[in-house]
C-alpha cells in the first residue's frame, strides 16, 4: 500500500532513456543486437506494467481545491474523490491519464463548491465514469474491489460544506475517514 503525492517529472524519464540509448549505441556490434532486443522488451514491459499494478494507492493530487485518486491493486477499482477546481491545465485529468487509467468506477463529489467539483464535466468527457455519488445520491455501504466504503448520514443544511458526503474507506484493515 502506498500514499503518493501527485506529479512526477517526465523530463527525468526522457533523460534516462537518452542515456540508455547512447550507452547501447556505444557498444561493439557483438552485444549491440542483444542489448537492443533486451531494451525493446524492457520498454514494452515497462509501458504496460500499469496493467499488472499490484499496489493499492491513494494519490493526493496537487491542485487548487481537493482531488484524491484511490486505486485498488490490479486496477480492480478506481475512485476519484472530488475533481478540484476547473483549471486551464486540466491537472486532474493529466494526472489520471499518467496512471494509464481509462475507467473510473466512482466519482464522489463531497459537495458542490467549485474547488471540489470544478472539473467534473471534463472528467466525464475524458474517462468512462461508471457512477457519480454526491450527498443527494449515495448508498449506505459500497464495496468496490478490495475497498469498502461506509457512508455516514450528513447534516442537511443550506451550507454546502456542512452537507458534504462523509464516508469511511476501509483498505485491508486500515480505515480512513
């Protein structure tokens, strides 16, 4: 299980591959074909390893507002908690795409302030979203992959913040509110 904070620098990945290619090209021809074939196999495996993703992760996406991506091992379940503010950079969408995710099982909108649901339409346009949950539409309990969510009855007020969706997420034996 890991908790990671979103955004990694892809420039380091590019520098790494340029270095590897230059090292392979500098070798004599006897080993060059084997190394090139091995390198191609490595790239194919590395670019498809997300399909075998054995880690459960909770990613706090670094944006203005709130957005948390909860992903079960082997992509059994993907939950997006809030979508953050609508920004010109599509930060949430770019981050989710960087994780090679195409389907989101549940988008949970805690409440309807822009910093929590601003990119909801863009998320729906960019991914296959199976279910949307909000304070007017949530089950008492939900099981998705190895996750278990227990929703708590919120206070119904005119204040959006006080009417937020509240739930307990159980991952293995760990509980998060």
